C-alpha cells in the first residue's frame, strides 16, 4: 500500500466533508481524522494496512455512510465537477482495499 498517497486522499476527503458535509457525515469525518492521526504513528505496515481496511469498512459500509454522500448543486455541470474528487478518492481507496478484503 502507498501509505502516503492514502493519507493524502484521506486528508482531501476530510477537507471535502468539512466543507460540504453535515451532521450525517460527522461520524465518518471523525473516523477519518482518527485514522489519519494513527497512520502518522510509528506502526508497522501490517498494522497500517489493518487500520486502513478497518477505516474503509466503517466509512463505506455498503448503503450507508459515505457510500451515499455526494455534493449537491442545482447546476449539473458544477455538481459533476464538485463530486469528481469524491469519486476519485472512493475509487482509489476501493482499488487498494479490495486487494486485501477477504
């Protein structure tokens, strides 16, 4: 796993949630914040991988959490532009985690 890239993605996701999120995404934000902090600790790769997978499963639990989060704007093109980074983060994290899921 590219831990530095994952941390950058998590930070970007936290920034998006802080700007566009509401109370419904607060639990996911807090999970991301805690995970981000833990990844800066002196942990082994296996422990970091476990933490990342656990975080992913908690913030994307299927049909809840961030799986249903998107940024609304009345203008379709603007809405599409605003949600593009969100989709890229989700796709990247899934591509990483799916290799480790059992």
